C-alpha cells in the first residue's frame, strides 16, 4: 500500500527544492508524476519556485472549494490517455494551505488509489499556530519528516516570523504571501522568536497568562 508523507519545516528549509528533486528522481527512472499546489500561493503563479532558482510548472492548482481527489483523477487520466502511463506519485507544495478535508483526500489517494503522496509545507504560521492543512497532515500521515534550517543565531529554526518592511509583526491575517505589501519572513529559533515578540506566543502575552 502506498503512503502519505508529510515533510515540513520552517521557511528556507528547502521544501520546494526537495519536492522538485523528488520529482526529478521519479522521472529519471521513467515514472510519471503530478505536481500540485494551492491556488492561494500566487508566488510563481502556476509554478513551484525553489529559492535556489529552480522552477517547474504544476499540473493543477486547488482552491479551498476544490475536491483534490477529483482534480487528481482528472489529471491522472489525462496522463494515461496521452502516454499510456500510470501516475507513480503525487507531489503537493505549500500543503499548509490545504483544508483539512483536502488533506483527508490525499490520504485516500494514497490508500485507495495506491499512489504515494508527498506533501511539503510549513507547520505553523507567524503566530506559532498550526495551519489547518498542516494540523490534519500531522494527524493522519503515515510518515512525518522535519526538514531543518537554522536561525540567525545558529540554532535550529522552529518558527516563521513575519516582517512588514523592517519591522516584525505578530498580529494580522494568518495568510500573507511574501510577494505583497512588503511582507517577508524570517525563520527563527524559539529564543529569538520570543526575544523579537517580547514574549508573545500565538498573539498573546504568554508570560502574563501564566502569571494570572
């Protein structure tokens, strides 16, 4: 039986690069793959872009209202009609932006269709709160793998801090793609995150909460 894999990490941990490398490895062995990502990730439009400069178009995108199982079967049938080949793997980038229902669909594709699914994404947002898609993937995936990167201090980075211009911010909408409104992100360890946030976790004064 095929498995659902969730490979997660802070920003700049090489998730998109790892996905594109996995796709290359399959195709080097003559196997067909499908690449997908949520439509909300407008960075690269309909492409997956690695920060190393590698880019590749996806086969389909999904909105929160889309049935990812239906989209997968449509594209898999297209591949079979065009080439006679069966899809060997589905690779999904920015999986944190999926809904919980769409994450469940990925598990069904792995189990029912016997097609391995490799999902890559960020575990938590800039307030250290799990994205709905990531939370569900952590609950149901057969295999979990953390892709690591380092903080500016040299420790392992855990969290994704949001900047607007040169200022860190710790409130706002959960999703803000780093191509608009001067939004950027920096991967920080727990100590550096708390230092920048003044002790805030999940948008609240955690120290004051404990004292109270």
